[in-house]
């Protein structure tokens, strides 16, 4: 049924390639563009260079499947996102919680298909809307959900030296990530979920973020810059990597089968200080060239960093305390995360703007993902941390996908016999 | 030179139409879409339905011309905007102010052409970036700008019953509107202008807004919904109207020749209350059907409202206190404004979201534009005002455009002999 909706509103990859072929134009080098509704697997075929107007808005990412959408699909993240946490109201029981998850399931299936009876979404098309839902550590032990059902991997994150977290904008019983290529669609969807939570859960915090316009940019598929101006995500795991699935998704571990753990950090950038550095200093801080993203050891953006390479001064070209050295998988016993963050730039009273990164990292287990990487960054006195502040933190277990007739989190309720 | 940049990075209307022709596809009914660089005048030719990928990002709206861009161009407003006010630092003189306007001119010309040496803009294309600059009433009498140079039309707005304005987020010596179809481009440009103001002016307030994704939506060219879900802007003046130019742009009046006055109001929507109304009540409040935007007197969205038409109950089908009746030009001695507002939805501490409209209204004179319309809405107890709160207010005189070799506000400096 969803495939039918996709065929009706969207444009298939085959059709798009056909159009490009008719025009005699070639592919875009290096683009990892997702064009077709339901295109969950990467393909080697070059993407088309010409598309029908509105085809970005009409794209559908299927809500149902073995895994939730919005984690590894679409391959390139959407342009806009909001992430929100909710806390259960006092006295809510497991029946009410399950009913909320069922309401959210129905709404998410409709909205993501562009069939929600919602004027705002209908006007713009679903625009690759994804809605991804999960559970925070604090949910377990509440509302009839036994503390013992909490996976070991969902233990609250440890404290990290140097962070000053705002508890009111951290944690939460439920986490919801909404993303789409149209900011109105994102707003409309998260508002709907909030309305459906009434009487069961209340909003705890929400962040709104943006990245380069998918379908708008002249540079589709290329790595996107963060608000420091740095290409961010060059070494992200790719769906074509042999290790991709085990890096991102849970195998085994009961109700979390096919799920993923999401770490959320609002990382403010001290841009006034950062922008006082000259470009060479900024590059030493990261370990990469600012314009091209190439590692300072040479090559192009995609060239693996050569951490052993010494400069004329006999010191490593990529400094010991540079961000990419400390964060790289090789120096963290293989720890890897899939980063799909969004920039934020929130106007403040007094005329200033708080800007930075809503860091979103997906992994099969934070104990072999975000935690050791962040610990290594702290231990190594990451040079970038002078210019960033981790202000909030949350961890959510995002369970596996929703089958036909099923609902979000169903495996958890079945496991605990509710 | 700018035309050359446009030809290099953009796609001309001729090329776009040629592509559409090659595919044998027709136009989009009712679309007022601007596709080509430099397309400042509306044309009857139907826009193409197929565009090259990235063509939305590569669009250029020329910065130089008789009028500033961002007022009536592009015809359909861009997807993202930030508006900011700046106050002069104490002791700044007219030479320093002029130098700031010259720095802003250079930066705006480069950034809008996609040639700013700015990685973030270069990555996404200028995406129809426009930068529009003007002066608040408080500028006059400062920095060597005589109080007498302030046009009568730039008198501070009168107080309106029912409003509670936040002075810290109202007014300002200088006003800057930045808009583009990519949120990163908008952020990057306003950040650059802020950096260039250092030492001369400090930020006073900033708002960030969004509307439906231009080039993304499946409904290009159609009226866009606000966050109440209502089609908003149906009766906006159109460039093809005989009265358009005199409604929007100044003729005569010295240095404001070819300029326009911008009213900015952050209007918060009380959506919790609004969404408790059933659709019929919402429609009575506005005077239009919610789904189609048709007036309650019948027809389709574009049908003129028949305010005299009575229903079966003998009362006007469009209620006396409905928003469209009180705001309509016919009941305000012809007063008209060009609205190009943006939605906002700013997350707040405690988990809530402040949402509404960054109302932006352009006119040749606020005394025959926003002021009488707003006074009539207040006098008539506009039913919509139950659900809205005007929280901030600003008025800026946005002067005429910048000629080759000229700078923003040059006519003012020449008139006062500075």
C-alpha cells in the first residue's frame, strides 16, 4: 500500500534516469543521492542530473520495515529536523503508554506517506519525512515497564570531564526525531505527535536544526559543512561498508533487535573565538584542510589520514591533539558512530545567536560507540573542545521497525508480556 | 559582471524552457515560479516542469538594480529568512556609518552572486539569496544623520490597542532582511554582515523563519499555509496588478525614491487555543474555507469575497468581525500591503514551542498601508486577534537599489551632503 502511494506521488529512479538519458546528460561524480521513493539500498548507478519540479517534495521514505526509517534512510539526511523528548505524566500505566505508541504509529505511517489528511503536509508532499521513536533510560521502572527490561547498553551515559549539562534539556522518557526536506512538514509532524501525546506524556525539550537543502544545493551528495565552516562527516560509516550494519544496528539483545541507540548532544560552538583563528590554526585544530576537507597528511577529502606522517619540523602533520586523530576509529579500538547531526542557530534575547551542532550519533551500542570516542577526546585534550560546549545530553534506545499491523516498540511490550 | 556570474552558475529561463520543451511537458497551472537568474518581471510563459538538479541552489537574484532585491523579487519568497536589527555604537559618526554600508554592499553583492569566497555559500549556490538593508526611525538624529532627513512616512508606528510589545525585540537603527532557499546560506550571510558591523553597530534582535520549500514542494507557486493551517496571502498584491508598484514602492520623496517601508511584527499564535476550535469555527474566524482558501461567500481561492452575500440565517456569510473582512482593502480606503512573512517555531525552556508568524509587510507608505489596516482590525474586534499576540514591532525605510559602483543608502548620504 505504501509502495503504491510512493508510485503515485513520487518518481521512480528508473523514470528519473530515463529523463536524464533523454537529455543526454551524465551522472554527478561522487553523489550519493537518493531520488526514488523507497530507495533504501545504495546503488552504483549514477543519479540523474534532471528531476521534475516538486520531486523532492514528493519523495517518500517508507515508515514500515525491519528497521525504523530516519536512522540509515534516507542515505543522505534530510534538510530539516526537530528532535523532542517527552516525559510520561504521573500515574500513566503500560496500557496508556502502549496506546500512545499506537497513536504515534498510525500518525507516522500516514504523515510519512503524505496521506495524513494534514493540509500542511499535503501541500508540500511528505518531502522524505521520517519519524523515529525510542525510549530513554528513565522509562524503565515506570508505567509498568520493568527496570530489568532495560538493556545494558541503555545505561545512562557517564559524565565526561569538561561538560556542563542542562538537566532540563537533557534525557527524557521518550525521544522522537522528525526530519524532512521541508521545514513546514517537520513542524507540522512534530506538532501532531505532541497533540497525540496529550494526557499521557508532556514535552520535556525540543531542538530544531537545519543542514544544506537536499534537492536545492548545487553540491548534492557531497559532505556538508557545519557552522564552523568545516566539512563534517567525511569518515562517516557508509551503507556500502561491510561493517555498516553492525556499527549502526543491534543484532540480538531481545526487543532491541534491529534497533539502534541514539546519542543527542546540543554542542554550542564558540564562533566568536573560532573565527579569530586564522585558517591554518583552524586546520591544525581539526586535522583537515578547511576548503577541501583533505587530511593535513595530504591527498583529497576521501584520502585516509596518514597519522604517522611527519612534517619538515619532524612533528606529525596531523597533530596529536587534533580532533580527527582523537576521534578516529583506529585509536578507539574500532569504535564508530553514524553521525547525522544538524546545525542550529537560535536567536537569543539581546540580539545574539546561539549556534552550533545538534549532534546526533547512531550506533549498535554506545559502549563501543560514542562513549569511548568521547572519553578519548577528553583524555587527549581535543583541541577542538576549546571552541565547543556540550550543553545537553540524551540517550535513547530506538527499537526495530514496525511491521504491517504492528506498532512502535511492540517487541518491548511483547517481551514484558504487556 | 553579475550577469556573467548568473550565466555561469545559473540556468536561464530560456534554457529551462528549452529543457521542458525537449521533454514534451507542459506548464504548471497557476504557478508564479521564478526560475531564471535575473528574472525580475513576470511573464506569461508557463514555467518548465523539469529542472536540472541543483538549479534551485544556483539561482541568482541580482543584488544591483533600481530597487533592492528581496522586496518584490523573487516573485515567490524564498524558503528561509532571518531578519535582524542593529543599533549604532555610541559615538559612531556618519563616515563610519557610511563605511559600514559600503562594507555591507560589497559583501551583499558577492554573497548574492555566489562569489563571496565563502565556503558555505559556495557549496550550496546562492540559492536566490537576497540581502535587503534599511533604516529605522531612531537612526535619524544620530551619527550625523539629521532628524529632518527622516521622511514623514518613517514616523514611529502608533500604539495599537491590545498589543504588548517587547522593546528589546522591537525597533532598531538598522534593519537587515536575509532570505534564501537554503537555511545554511541564510545563516552564513547574516553572520558575515554581523561580523562586518563590528566596531560600528551591535546586534539588537534577530528572528529566524521558514516557509514551504521553494523547489522542494509539490505545490510550487500556490499560496502557502501559515502555522494555523490557513492559506495566507491569497489577496496579496501581484506584480501584474496595475497598482502593484505604487502600493509597494516609493515614488518621489527624495532619498526614498524606489524604496519601500517594511513593517516587522513577531505575531505569536496561541495554537493550543486555536486548535481547540473546530474547522467551521476556524473558517468563520478567517472568513475563508480552510482546505481550499475559498471565501465563505463561495467560489474558489481566487474568487473575490462577496461581503454582501447573506446566508440562510440572514447574516453575512463572511462575518462582520472576520479577519478578511476587516483587513480587506475595500474597507480600508484602498490600503494595501505586500506580505512576505515567515513562520517561526522556536523551542522554549520547559519543552514548549513559541510558534507564529514573523509578519513582514512592504508598502510605499505605512500611513496608507499597515497602519490603517491594523487600526481597522483593532476597531472591528478582529476575531482572529483572540488567537494572536503582537509581541514585537519595527519599521524600517528600505531605500532604493544600488547602482553599479554605488552603495546601500547612498541617496540619503548625498541628500544630506555627507
